[in-house]
């Protein structure tokens, strides 16, 4: 099992870098944990990349999860309806808002 840190900023400006960071781990054997505990800013493009990454690894029979996940990432996943795809607990609290960083 290995852990990969996602850092603090997953804004749209960093989505290409995130893709390059994740790509080598698509074929990595064994469980991979993403450390998202420091994420303070996230854009929909980065959430989409994470969903595609989790899905591709799942289809290849490779376990992927989080070793720490910030409230920012959890809120974004909840608002976009992708908590289950990312293996995060689902919440029915769809009235809670997140800060618009734009």
C-alpha cells in the first residue's frame, strides 16, 4: 500500500498537474491511498479527474481510497453527487453551501 499527497490546491489551474500526478498510478498494483487532508481549494475539473481515476482503478481491480480527506473535498463531492464514486460517506445535507472561490 502506498500513499500519494494531493496538496492544498486542486483548482482548475492545477488540474493538468493533477492528471500528470495521478497517471503513473493507474496501473500501480496494490492499494493506493490519496492524502487529501490538506485540500483547501478544489474545482469541478479536479473532482472529475479524481472520479475518472477511482473508476479506472476500480475497473482494473485495484483498490483506491483516502487517507485523510478535508471537509472542502467532501463538500465538493457531496454537492456534485459523486461521494459514492470516491468512496466517501454520503450525506443528505444538500443545503450546506461551500465557498465560491471564483
